[in-house]
């Protein structure tokens, strides 16, 4: 654990010196890290040579001071990298400084037999470690080494190297120190480079796994889309085949029911009522499934027309009035005088209102159901707001958020009200949003519920604004917040 902590600390120090301009290139960042390790810790090992010379040479002169200054000068490069970020230039200058240190020590201490000559091996090593695969940079490094060697030989021929005062025994000790230092330096660089390479290999393996996962997800998405399209196409094409025989069953049961009523056959009337009700329920369920599939497949269209909102609400109320009376409920409609006509899809808004009103009627006992309609100002266009309130069993607050999800079954007594197949309210929300509107529900257990529907009052505005977009995108509306209050009774 301590080694891991130390390694993490060293990595954070090294990364601090990397210029931000290099961070977007992963390979360059790895090269910069090797470069920084070499320059931050290399001078500690390289300084062993001038220290040994200072201790062993009876008369150490300026040559030792220059060598020490050149070695400790490597510490300047990380600072320059942090400030300017010109990595290639700094790498070339660093190699030049290393060549100078090696040839300088060789010139004053033994020439081609110098104990410091093994440091020449680090030049191609560094070219491999932090110059990278660039042919241009490697060519420059080779050219630098060749030019420096020619200058070194020329100077050695014109001015013979001075005779070292070091005894042969001390020269051997210098060789040992130099060899150990260069060995440790090469080992340090090799270990760190191996660590960088291992990290890169792990990253590449992880990336390959992510790419494979992404490819699988794309295939799964394509398969799901294909299956969804096939399902939607099947349901759309089966619409007629499903509805036609079921309508025949409903109509025939209605005819038999009327005959039984004329004959006073009470036993048959009861059975036929059950058949007729079950057929109507099944037809409603099939219609909801098919409509949801059409919306999901983008096959549901809008058929907007001028509609009298008062007449529309009156029709919906009249259809529900008999079942409301059976439960002891009273339906009241409160329609603002300025509502008048609206340009919208009459069939779909009637479907939405019927679904919500049916819920209110069925699960309110001896209560009041109010329908309120008025025009309100929207963000961009005038909106029609219709609110249906009841004094029924209500629904818990924490279940409101899932009320409009498909196949939602609630957990309390109100589950029967908003549960069942869980398609009616989900379809109502999708139809409302298809028209560019929205629905919001509020409820209190034991007190009642309120559903607020907001749709554009004039769909022509959306047709102009949408420019080819779907109505849901072009004219999405938000439902204003209201406080759940008592049901108003129309005068």
C-alpha cells in the first residue's frame, strides 16, 4: 500500500509539469512522463560522477564545475515544459545537453578510455523512450550525435586533452561509480517505461472491450428497432382484422339483447349484457393497444377541424351521465363563454376526455364530477385548458409520478381506478402530447382527483411553427399549476 501511495504521489508530481497543450494526445503525454522522470530523477544519479571527481581528483578544476552545472541543468527542462510546452524542442535540447556532458567528461578524463563513456549508451535509449517513433526527431538526434563527435575529434586533434591527475586506482573507482550510476539510470527508465507501456496496454484492452460492448449495443438497438417496427407494422395491419369480427360480436349481442328485452327473457338479458360489456371492453383495449403502437411507430396522424368545445364536452358528458347516475354522481360542466370554437383533432380530444371522465365516474360514489373549460395564454400561442375534477377515492402522492406510465399498477385502493391494463391514461398522455399539449394530475386520498388537459386552441399555429416537425416537438405545452380544490357546481 505504501509503494502504491508513493507511486501515485510521484505520478501526480510528474503530471503537474505537463503543459495543458499536450494533454489531448495520449502518446505525447506518455512520452512527456518518461521525459520528466528522466529529468527529475536522472540528475541525482548523474551527479555521482562529478561528486566522485571532486573527491578523487587532487586538483579539481573548472571542468568538474561545468560538468556538474550541465548535469543539474537538466532540472530546468521540466520547468520549461510546464511553462511553454514546446516538447520537441526541449527533447532535442535535452539530448544535446546529455551528449555535451558525456563528451566533456571524456575529453578531460581519459578520452575514448574514459570511465564515463558508458553514458553514451543512454543517448539511443532516450531517443527510444521519449523522442518517440518520429523519424524526423530520431534523424535529428543521430545528426546531433554525429556533429558532436566530429567536433569532439576535431578539438582532440587540434588541442590534445589535458593529462588527468587521477591515479589509475582512482580512475578505476570512477569507472565503477560511473557504471553503477548509468546502470541504475537505465534500470529506472526501463522500469518506468514498462509501467507506462503496461498502463497503455490495459487502456487499449479496456477500449477494445468498450468498443465491443458498443458494437453489441448497436446491434441490439438495431434488432430492437427492427422488432419494434415489425410489431408496429403487424398491429397496424391487424387493426381491421381484429376490429371487424369483434364489432360483429358486439353488434350481434346487441341485437340479441334487444330481442330478449322485447320478449322479457330476464335470464338471457343478464347473460347478453355480460357478453356485450365484455366485447366493448375488449374492443376498447384493442383500440388502445393499436393506437399506442401507431404513436410509437410514428404512424398516428392528426385530423384537425373546427370544433365547438361546448358541444364536444356536452357529448362526452351525456355518454357518461347514465353510468354516473348509477353510482349516484352528478356531472356538472362549467364552460367559459369565450371558449367558443377551437381548431384541433376532435376525435382525439374526445377520446382523452372520455377516458378521464370514465375513470372519474366509475370510482366516485355519490359525489360530484366537474368539467371546466377555458382559454389561457400559452408561452407562444393561446391554449385550451379543460379540467375534470371528482370527489372520488383519490390517489397517493408518491404514485402520481407513475400514473401515466404504461402497464402501471398502483399499490393502494386507488389501483383499480388508475390500474387495470394501465393503457388508458398512458394513451391519453401520448395523444395529448401528439397534439402539442400535456396532462397533469393532482389528487388526495379520500378527497378526489383533478386532471388538467392543455392543448393548443388553434392547431394552425403549430402547423406554421412546426415546419415539418411533429406536433409534439413543435408545440409542447406545459400545464399550469393549480391547487386541488372542491368541485364547482354549474349554475
